[in-house]
C-alpha cells in the first residue's frame, strides 16, 4: 500500500498518522465515494491560504480526540476512525512470524553467537555438516563460534511418543485436560508438554504446506470467504479477582471447502502490559491520541479499566461480592490483550497477502461488525477500486430457538414456492444450478425497487440464518442486477459459523461458560484454562485437525477439497511414528 508523498513544511502540519513501512489504512473507507482509497493529506491550515476550494474538499478534516479521533471525508462526509499504522504493521508482523517456524532447533544454540536463531534452512552458508551421531542424526558446525549441534526429528528426545496421537485425539473430541491426564495415564505436567510438542509439529507442517495457498486454483475451488469472531472465556487467576478473561477468536473460512484459512486469538504471549504503561508515561504516549502513539497495539491496565467503567456504569452487582468483582471482565494476568480493531486490520492484511498473487475476483463476507468490514475495505482497497473484490456484511438473529427457526424455514419455503409457482415436490426436484438461477431471477425483481447502498432483507428464511440482512459494501452502478442478486444469495456465514460450533462442541476449554444465580452472573468452569497462551495453542491444534485430518467419518478434508492435499494427514505423517 502506497501513501501520499510528504509535502513541504510550508503546507502546514500533517494531522493524520504517518505511514509505517508503506502501510497506511487511514483514508475514506466508503466504497461508494470517489475518494475511496485516495490517501488524504489534511494538514493544519491555520494561517495558510489554499489555492482553491477543491483542495480543501479533497483534504478533508480531522475531528475528535483520543480513541474517537476521526477523518471526515471532504467528498462524502463519512467519518472514519483513525487507526495506528504502526500498531497494524506490528500485529501483522507478529502474525506472519507465527506462520513460520522460528528455526530455533535448527540454528546455533549458543545465545551470544551471531548465528543464533538463524536457521540452517534460510542461512546455510553459516553452517557446515560434520558427520552424524551414533543415533544417525546430522551433526552441524557453526562457522562463527565453532560449536556443534544435532538435527533430527523433533520427537527424538520426546518421551512416550506413543501417547502423542492419543492426546491429540482426546483433545479434539471434547475432553478436558484433566480427563486427558486420567485417560492417557499422564501427569498434568506431561499433558502440557505433549500439547507444546504437538503445537510445534503443527507449526512446522503448516509452514510448509499452507504456503501453497498462493498456488490454489481459486477459479476452480471457489473465490468466496466468510469471516467472523467468537468470544472464548478463561478462568480468573485467583479468588481475589473473580472476573472472567474474555478473548476474541477471529477466523476466515473458505466458503466452498470449509478450510479455515486464518484463525487468530486476540492475545500476544510476549506482550508486557506493565512495561508498555511505564514507557508510555516516559515518552508522553498516554497524552496522545491512540492513532498517533508509539504503543497502540495492546491494551494497558489503566485504559482497560477506564473502558470497563464506561460500558458497565449501570451494571448492578450483589453488594456482598461487589468488592471482589471487577465488573465481570479483566485483562490476562500474563501476556498482552491485542486491541480488537488492530487485530481485524492485521487479519485482513494477512488474508490479502495469501490471495493477492491471483487476479481472480474474490468475495469476502463478514459478520455485521462495522469495524471488520472497514478493515477489509482498507486492506483490499486497490482490488475494490479495480472491481476485483466485493465485500458484504451479514446480520441475522443468532439467538432464536430451534422451534422458531424451524417455523421460519417452513415459511421461507412456502414463500419461495409461491413466488416461483411450484409445488413442494417440484421445488425439491430442481437441480441445484436451476434452483439457484430461479432464486436469482426472483431477487433481481426485488432489487429493482431496492435503493443502492442500503441493507437488503433476504426474503426467504433459513434455519441457520433467520431474518438475514445483507449489506453489500461494494455495490456499484456498473454492477449488473444479475451479479448483485448472486452476491446477495452467496452472502452467508455458514462456513465459519459451522466451524465455531464444532469448536464449542469438540474443544472442552472453548465451550460456552455457564453462570448460576448464586454467582451473580459470574462464570467459572473447572475445565477452563487459566493461561491464554495454552488456549492459543489448542485452537491452532484444532484448526489443523479440522483442515487436514478430520474424523473417521470424514471422506474429504477441507485441505483435500481445496486441492492442498491428496489424502488425509495421519499421526504418522505429523509425528513421524510407525
């Protein structure tokens, strides 16, 4: 992403965040505006005279303070909250680093050596092969410090290797860590070590195989993606502070195959919130708007408490336990909580990197979160301008009971039969292609009276998404009614929501928290986790299992459906066991 060039100092002081390593997400994010994707340059023009009124129009203006500091487009008047470019790049870099194995086991182990952390795969000129050990493992000499180390399979020093597959199966089939310890006859400490080992194996595997996404034939396998987030809850660390730790799990699924392309937890295990708060006090960050700070990626304790005070000002607590309760939420006791908007923009940029090699026309559907759709519009702005990317949001009633869903679905089918003039049997016998064409023709009729740029109410209820409302953010005059109708029909979150349902059902620490009247709304579960880092590892393990392994009943895994694998991945492929 390129930014506007810097003007001379005589033009006035720039009021927008500067680009960071070429990334700038601060511009008008209204896809209908002529200035969408055009990098503005609103400068403090006090005491300055501008050549024409059009300069002022394109320049726009900056309003608000703090987290509400926004850019108001001079063309359409839409307000866009300013984001911290540095924070977005830092989070994007962290996510990219997580995709690649660090190579610590394949590099010099001497901490003070300049080759430490530089793997032999990426920097082979730094090392020399010097024979093998008695066990047959390759011995490597570091040319800089003359120390040696061995390279072998990760499992070579891992005890009770036969338990690895059992722990993996138990984890992805709804067992808590305490149950896994009991069934596998392992000490709790060993269970955690096994999970760390499995996570490391998965990271190395996905680093090799998921890099092939740039070679996927999207025209053949589908160009539609769905993005949504779910809230995962962890137990509070001690009795004195009985408040839940909630983190967002943001995922993007390939709609046709169900392959989870990206899955990110709103947590950085390396974050140090106390140190960040000290540095902010020293360098004056705390007095600046968040979009202009050096540290704008993670929450600080003071800012999070202020945020909770604002959103829970009217919450009534039981006076007997109120002193021990921090209004229901708290920050993780270790690591750092990533700000949700920064997570969304970094996630969108990651997705763009993975599919940008293709010239295909992509379709991204998100939950009705305004911030999430703006993140995708900003990340894919060049493609949106070129007409190669469409973005839509979907909203529906997620809390309807099954009986109501069944009744709405039946009503939707009746309405569809009446509109098409078909009997129930005729509708059932229609081939899928003909069925979709008939729906598209009916939607085209309805779009004739629909005002462009406004949400469209889907007329035919479904069980999974009742009362569905679609907002096509990239609706354009040149978009044909037939194309628009097809985009409306395909706007669904079923692929990613189905994955979230599987996580809730099959990963015990990710199940929904339960509260009782005696707990005054507080949630706690003895099977929940206390460490967010372990939740991050478990979620990634399940993503791998879903994409590549599947269950006994799975005929084709999502990776097979996307053309990334010819068959299922088994434990022997992952752990190197016979």
